[in-house]
C-alpha cells in the first residue's frame, strides 16, 4: 500500500517539478520520457538539475542514452533491450542519475516498480492479451510540434532566385511518420514579354507527409505532398496569362538532413517542385511566337532552424 501511495504522489508531483527537472526526451513509447522522468523523481528531489538534458532513443535492438550538461562532455551509453517498458525506464533513469552524481550508496534498490496488473478479464474470455507478448510494444504517437524559419535558393529553366520559408512540423504523429506544412515566398521574377516586361510572384503552400530515419546524431527526413501556388503577374506591354485562374496545383517533395539540439532542430534540405498546369504570358499586340511559358518545375536548396513549440 505504501509503495502505491508513494508512486501516486510522485505522479502528482511531476507537473510541479517539471520546470526545475532534468529535461528528458525519448523517440519511443517504450520507455517514454514521462516514465523516465517519474523514476528520476524517485531517485532525487526535483528530478535532477534543470541545466541537464537527456535523450533516449530505441533502434529496435539497443537502447541509446545521451546526457548533455553545460561545460561538460556529453555522456553516451548503449545497452541491450531487456525487460518490459517499465524496467527499461528504470534502467535509463539509473544511468542518467549516476552521471549526474546524484545517487548515494544504496540508491539502486530504492525506486521499486510495482508489479504490473494482468488483464484477467481478457484471459477469462479466451482473448489473448498483447501486453503478455515480450516482443509487443504499443504504437508510439506524439503531438510534438516544431515551428521553423529558413531561406532557400531555387533554380529553373529561366535561372535562379531565392526566398523565405516558414514551416510547422509534427514529425512523430505515428511512430516515425508525421506531417509538415510549409509556406514560402520567393523574390519576384522578371520576364521580357514582347515589347514590355512582366513581373511575377508565386507564393507557395505545401502540405507533406514525412518519414524519418533516426541516427545517433543526425536524422534523415523525407517528405512529399501536394502544393498550392498563387500566381500574381504585373508589368507592361503584355496581355494577361491565357488561363484566367491564378491558382496552380503542384507536387512538392524533399529530403532533409536534421541535427537535433535539445528539443530544437537545425536542418538542410534539397527538394523539387513540379507544376503540371501550364501557364503562359503573351505579348500585346498578340503574336503567336511571343508566348513566354512560366517555369513548370524548380529545384530548391533550403536551410533553417526549427524551435520546439510543444513537447
């Protein structure tokens, strides 16, 4: 009874101590960051120094634990995947606490784990309980959100340009699959059209599905999805584009190299965008050979930084 009471009090204490506790992140639900933080609270008051941050990630075969503290070299350790999620959380907490020099002699036996209750109802009805399978792990979901800003350079058959981009990313909606929204605005382009000059802008909005391959220090993230371009043209000595609508649908995709830093990210990406709908500008007076086609595809190289807005 005392053990369950102590565990309940520790759970209630997590929100109050989170602001002063060691920051823990995990790319897996087994163990989750909340389970590790709960056991750190059981090892020492306030859950560890605020200046320290720990990252735990699971590659399916081993559990990797990294700890960074200001002014000290990063600590890294890899251990085999043994036991259930609760036992893995306790093992990660013990390793982190030992690095922080916050474990007095005899502490290893302190944070006992209450026995996990079995689902007797499922057994009685003849149904199998997936949690009884030692290889079973729950599907990991996360609402972690990052807000980013960056710059890009683009190239197409008419030359090069550049612009700015804003993004919102949820990289781990289901396991390592997520979603990315990006709004970008390139600098205006100029084209010679008959006797005059045309300027055009194409603000772009893209919604992509993403998948990532996590590494020890880097993450490789691929994304693809539909794009919406809003075409605006101005100038002199030319007629309007042949199609009255200024909305263009396209396909956007890219590959990004991510460097995590605490709950933030720095990124460098290469992408391509295609516009199957043809758009042309023609001169005034009209001549059949004076049409100027707008670029139907472009390549982009982008760099930027994303801030963790929700963990």
